C-alpha cells in the first residue's frame, strides 16, 4: 500500500512509518517544519514538508493523490488553544476534504479517549483539546470516507509489549506508543474494519488477536 502519514515527525507517526516500511509499504511522511525532515527520512518515509495551519484542502489533496490511505496523527502538542484548533481541529477537516478530493478512501484518525479528563482537574487548554478532538471525530464520522478512529489511552514511551485491549468502549488506561503504531499497521491492512471508533489500551491480547476479534464482532464484508 501507499500510505500518507500526516504528522509523520511525531512520536506515533515516526514509529508507524518505520513499521510500515518494514512491512513493505510505500510511505509519504507529511510534517510541518523543514528541520524535521531528518527524523522522517530516518524512519524510511519519503519526506514532504506541509504546514496544515496555512495550506488549503486543495494543497493537501495534491499531496495525497495516488495514495491508498492516509493516517492523521498530527497534533499541536500543548502549544496553545489556537494551535490546537488549527491542527487537531481544522487540520482534520482539511484532511477529510482533501482525501475525498484525492479519492483516498481509507482514512484513519488517531484521537483521544474522553476519559482522559475524568476524575481530575484539567487545564483549560487540555479541556479544549478534548473538545476539539471530539468535534473532529464527528466531522470524520459524518463523511463518506472509509474511516476508522483510534482512541489510545495515556501514551507512554515504554517499549511496546505487543499486547492490547481494543474495543468500542474500554476502561481508561495507558498504552505504549510502539503498540499504537503496531495496531495502526494492522488495521490499515484490514479493510473489513471500517467506520468504527476503537479505544485502545494495554491488555492481554496480541495485536493480531485483538484485530481479529474486532473483525469478528464488527467487521463488514470487503468486496
């Protein structure tokens, strides 16, 4: 498959790029700052500088043409509410319009579990982040794309153990970025899993087992 990763210089994006390349896929890595090119290239992806905050959906469609799938894992990463709105919110909307125009049907959004704010005081910025993430999910879910939304729990940089719990509604917990990337690799290549919101945390199942279970429970025939 030829896959575009929006946010390829991020911690999840670069891990996903590396796994996809090892799998034999062709990867284009989109990122905002030119100095991030080295990180994307080191992961094996073809680097493409692209600033979501100033570019148009038409610009993005041009970058996405010829790809089989797009993964959106870009984020403002605590740089302020304005940037969160531009990247995590408007950026997703641009990606949806662009994917449709470029005829890239398979679109996966890396989002966040709403329970991240449950039972504790959170900053105004973080509350805004969760609101924007939910609004972006709603826009994607209302599109005609072959979409999948993945909501990981609290992300850690620990080594992945390849074991997860994945479902439509899971208790909030942590998940290694390595395992998020491995899960994304699996679902990208599983066309029967479509138009669902999947929550992902550490758990007892291997990632292939977890994906097989999701397909058994919620999968649709693929022609």
